[in-house]
C-alpha cells in the first residue's frame, strides 16, 4: 500500500530547484486492521482444529507468546509478493523460525528444518 502527495513550490528557491515533487510513502500491509483481523482468526481456527506442530520442522507451536522461534504465525501459501491474497484460504500456520527462513519461497531453508530435528539417542556414535 502506498500513499503519495505533492510538495508545493517554494517561492524562496531558484527556478531550477523549485519543481514540484511527488513523495511516496510506503505503509505496512501487516499493520492494517484487516490483516490483524485475518491473522487473529487464522490462529484461532488453527488452535480449534488442534494444530500443535509446525508442518515443516515438527516443533511444538506456542500460541500464547509471540516472537519466539516456536511461536505460531500465519504464512501465505502463495506469497503476497507473487499475487497471493490476504485471505484465510491462502494461509497456513507454521513456526516463526520457518516463516522467517521461508520468506517468499515454497519451503523454508534446509538448515532451519534440520536444526529442529531431535538429537541421536543411540550410544553408538
């Protein structure tokens, strides 16, 4: 979402520096009331359906605390950058670590998924 406006001319400047300029301000799409409402509903529905693990790394999702690596976050199936809508049918719930490493790709980076695998329990190393 972008907002633009024009800066008026100033009489005190010379003519070559007194041309009207358009200023473009980028606003955050994720800070809008619409996205916050969709995000909240997606998290609530995922909890009601009993989604407790990230589909990529299988870590247990934390719905109570945000901004932790294991925090539950809605993720676009088709990235917004590639034309995916901000709608419930285009969202899935994954952990924050996978969401950050995934960015606008189809799957997260392999290092993120491998990092969450359990340690070997065999005594023969």
